[in-house]
């Protein structure tokens, strides 16, 4: 029987396509699907077959345009400063606005289940206040501390021995503490929604029926233990709606796919250094700039084709290596295709993703300031040493098994039975 689902998302760059992939899958199964989203995303929402609904008081942004980006984390001087912008401009600061808009939509047109990108604590608050089942979507590796793994964020290697465990306890405290500066704003949103205050911002992320991690369990650490409401449902491998047709560079040399952030992260200079590096190697380069960078402004040698966009899932069938900022979407698509990586993290969750790729043996990491020579050396090494492709193919087989059925859709549809039981 068709059910009604209200999604809530924001202009979060690479977090958008996985959320809309689930919306599309539910719509294709005959359900009614609406998506509360920034107006800059409405074309993508419509392309997924869902009905776009605009935020009215919550922030409106466009991650592809630095002037319209809400967070502007590219202006931050430190990782802590970048985190504070996310906390204060999306997660906690405007939580009351997100809650107000979400509750207004639910009251005007009730839904059976609310599905929200996990950073929208205000939308999750509204679902709790409305008393309907709520699913939260994590579009990267599980981002909170757990037993059996180093604290996520800084890209630490797994701990060894007593000193390593001490390091993890200390770093966990350092990671959790800055969240609490957002507690007054979050609790103001909760009280305005008719809910009791909470003691912890991080604890509020768990006030959902299901927290669905759209990431391969195979990429996470084997001994890591998760809360009971957390489900790894596998990655979404769809290309974004704005991906163009595929054009490959001429020749038959190994193909290196280059893809940095789809949002603005001051990546222009790095794109040119990567292009210069590929110019010194016997390879073909396909460099996709994404919406945030004009491809006409990127200088590149003759063996590198620069384009605004390409369907990565198709290009990866031809690729030997991917050079990426280690955004979760690009990294996981590459691994799903059995393609190893050279990671150049720029910020956000990227150091963590790059570390997991390295620990899995499926790629290398170089610093964001790496020279063309250093980048070229890393690409040549991944091309030369068969272990990287072997481990990428191992992960590809595990990802294929995880995504053989649509676990995310199954988990969300199962929540409707709870709604029916409550009625």
C-alpha cells in the first residue's frame, strides 16, 4: 500500500545525491514522497521524481556557489572553526527554524515517516514532536565515537596498546566538547516544539527510530560496535542529476579520474596541480571540476580532459585510479568499481574517509598542499603496485553483496508498520 514520506535535506554538496537516491527509490515503489530542501536543490528533487517543498524560515543555500553557501567553511582557518560553522549555521543554530518549517509541513500534510539528513537536528526534533517514526540518514562513515575504533574526525589510525587507548579517550573528549556549545539553541528548538530539553547535542542524534548509515560496512573497522538503532544499509551509487554525458580523453593509456568536491572548497589550485602531475605520466586524465569551479579556468596539459561533470559510475568502468579529495561519494563509487584511490583530503569528513581507504589497503593519501611531483609519485605507485587494485576489488565484491538488495528502502518502509500500529 502506498505510504507518505517527508524527506528533509539541505544544500550539503555530496550529501544530497544519496538522500535523493532513496527518495527516488521510494517514489518508484509507488509511495508519495515530498522533500523539504533549499530551492537550489529543487531541480534535483524533481529529477528524482519527488515533490520539492521549500524551507520558509530555515537557511537557504547553494553549495556550488561560494557567495550563497551557508556554512562557508572554506573561510575557516582551522578544522575547529570549520566545525563551528557547521554546528552554528546548520545543526544547532537554526534548529528552531528547521523544526518550525518541518512541523508546519507535517501539520498541513501529514506523513507516515520523516526521513532527514542526520545533520538537520531541527528537522529530527520536529519528527519527534509530531510523534511519527523518524529515520536519520548518515551519508558518510558513522560520525560518532564508538567502542572498537578511534574517535572519528581527525583520521587517526586504529589504536595499539595502552597508549593508543589513552589517546582515544583524550581525543574523544576533545571531539565531543565543542558540540555542547550548540546545546542552548537545540534546546530552545525542542522547547518551542513542545519537547523537553536534552543534556547532550550528540545524544540528540540518537533520538530517532533508525539511524541508517549509507556507507559500506566493509569500509569501517571490523571490531567497531554500534548502537542497536544503527543500521549499515550500504552506499548509494547513483550519479547526481547534473552529471553530463561521458566524454573520454583520446588514447588507450591508463585512465585517471579526478574528482574533488562538488561544493566550493578553494580547490582550484589543487585541481591544477593534479593536472600538472598527470601531465608528467603516461596516462589519460579525466578531470571533473563539479559545479563550484569553471572548467575553462583550469590549466591542464594535453593528456588531461577537463570538464564540468561526467557520470562517475560510467567513467569508473574505464579508470585505473581515482584522484579525489576523499569525499565519501567519490571514494565509495570508486571502490564499488574496484578502482584504487589517491586521496587528497581538503577538510570535513575527508581525512577520516582517506584513513579508512588506507587501512583497507585500497589507496594512498597525500596532503592538500602536495606538489605535482608528490601527486604524480602517488599515482604512479598505485598504478604500479597490484595490491591497491586487489584490495579495491575485494571491497567492490563486499559492496556488491551489501547493495544486492535495497536495505535503506526496506528499513524505511518497515517504519510505516510502527505508524500503523500507533494508529
